[in-house]
């Protein structure tokens, strides 16, 4: 089940990167293209066959895992910045790109690096599962979850509001899918760092969130493609 | 909103015994697939019956009364009140009327008690906010809640319909019944039947408008413009929201 989900998520990520390529070439929202490239890297590296190969190229000391973490931070920073701006949430923009958001990102990145350096990780091991008894690896895992959960939590409010209030059904549907994705990210983190009985669903929530984000963005794109040229919504005639 | 397919078939057999379904659809301008779908679902819509009755040259209200749930429509029909008639004058016609009443040296206002001269016709029914204006004009303040309760629908669904200038025919009849006005009047404001089919006096809207004192007319128009302003602001906000979404994620 987990392997199928992983390959499915990789295919979705790759397809999304390919889908954003023409727009990126034209200079439109290039950060979204790079976000999907990073997502493809992160999802690909979570698959043992790919991880072990790539980590072997990088010296076989699990640097590939660090690459996953920093890819995820970049992905969530880009996604959250874009989402907050797209939903015109000043509070969310401040919480992501403002001093608080940047401090959170810097702290988590620094903590991740420190935990990685002080851990003893001599041999490639997917997900560092073989080193989970080390306290520093446990700290590294928690730190890796914190920033994505923080960014996702910031976005739940604006996307939930848009799911209720957006004028077009397609935009409401996309906001609902994105909101669901962010809720799943938060719940997956809670499942990892708390005693809530959610552990069996961690994989489903993690990869399900990727599928929901991709589907939500695809709906935004469909809405964008089908937009009236000007103005976006026909103004009612003052009959 | 609909009648049982069996009752519809019996009605059609009574009204047009020699016509096949295909012929009925052709003369009434209904797609055959539409009628077939309604028959399969077992529910035929009021608009289908109205279209067929019109095509057959029947009295539309009388045709609806051929169905059990609408049999009291002819007896419950009544001329619209002045408030109902004014509610069916569009915003722009109200403004036009105000402008036409403004006296000038060439065109002084008529003496009190006489009507204002006018050389333009009112826009046809229904107008952009016919349903909302009618509900506001006929109702006690809790009319919406009572309609929702009586028809057993969620108040949000009723609000959505009214905002979209729609009201299911059954709800329009329920509203008229609660408000104590002519039962067919709600069908007129929703565009289900015409004012002529409902038996409204020709020119009654114009007469009601002309009889309205200028102060009341200006107050009404101000209220309508305020509502229009709110609607336009909401549309602008929706546009800005969509534009931001497309700009950042499109």
C-alpha cells in the first residue's frame, strides 16, 4: 500500500512539474514549477530504490535525507507564500514571509542541520529507520515535521474561508482540496509527535496531502484557463 | 416544482388525445430527451406543463389546476397589490420615473392628483431582483423563515435561490399563501408564467408607479440602489479574489 502510494505520489509530482514547465518557460509563476521539481526530488528520495542509489552518489552517509528535509522546507515556504498571497490573507503572509515565519524557518533549518551533524549515520538507510534509537535522529525527525506543519496550519484558515466564500464552484472545490491537504499535513505531524491514535494513517495522510495539493492546483489552473478575459466575473447589469 | 408522471400522462391524454409525445415536444419547443428524462424520473416539471399548455392554447393557470397539488390556483388567484406591482418595476425604471418627474421650465411637474406624462415603457418581467423585491414587498418580516419551515427546506437553500433571483414554483405558491396574496403572483415574479397568464390587469405596473408619491419613489429607489451597490461590491470582491488566485497559482 505504502509503496503504491509512494510511486503514485512520485508520478503525480513529476506530472505536475511537467505541467508547470510551459508556464515557467513563459515566466509565469516559475516558483510553482521549482516547487514541483523539489517535490519530485523529495518524493523520489523517499522511495528506497532511488534513495539508496542517490545517497550512494553523495557518499553514502544519508546526505540524501538532509536533501529531502531542505526540499520540503523550500516546498512549504514557496507553497505557503503563494497560497497566502492567492487567498489575500495578510496574516498568513506575515506568518510565512514576515519575521516570525522566517525565524521559524531559520530555527527549524538550523536544528535540522545540527541534529543531522551530531547523529551517527555511517550507512545509507531510507528514512533513517535503522537509527531511530538515537535521540538526535528522533529530534531530527521531529524538526523535519515542524516547519511543514507550521506552514500548513497557517494555510488551513484562508483555504477554509475560500472554500466557503469563493464565487466560482471550481475555486471553492480547489480551496477545499488544498484545505484538506493542509489539515492532513498537520494531522500527520500530530500523529508522529503525539500519542494520538493516528499512526496507521500517517502514510495515507502524507501522500494523500500531495495528491490533494496537486488536484487543488490543477483545479486552479483549470479555472485560470477557463477564465473570462475581462472582467473575471461578469458584473451584474444595473438594470 | 413537479407533478407525478402518471398524472401528467393523464392530463396530456385529456388535453391532446391525438398527439404523440414527439409531436407535443415539437410544438411546445421542448427537447424530447428532456421530457423522456422527466418521465423516467417520474416527475414532470411545471415549466414543461406550462410550455405544453401554451403550445396547445390552453389557459395556463387552468392547466396547472388540472393537477391535484395546484387545483386551488384559479380560486386563489388575485390581482397584485400596489406593493407587489411596484416591486416588479426594475431599478432603472424607478430611476427613469424619478428623472421624468423632475420639473424644468420646459416641462413643469403636473399638478397634484394628476399623473406624470411619460413616453417610455417599463422593462418586461421579471427584472434582475424580481424575486427578492417581491418577497420583501409581500411578506411579514419572518416570511423567509416561514417559507423554509412550511416547505421543509434549509433557510440557506431558500436564501441561495432568492439571491440568484430564482424560486421554485412550489415555494412561490407557499410564499403567496403565507403572505395572503394571489397564489399565482409568485409564479409571475419567478418568470414561470406571464402576468397576462396570471390575469394581471394590463398596464397595472405603470399605473401603480404613476400613482406612487415622489417621496416614496425616491426612498424606494435609494434602497434599491443601496442593494445594487452591495451586490456590485460583492462581485468586485469576488473578481479580486479570483484574480489574486490566478495571478499567484494560475
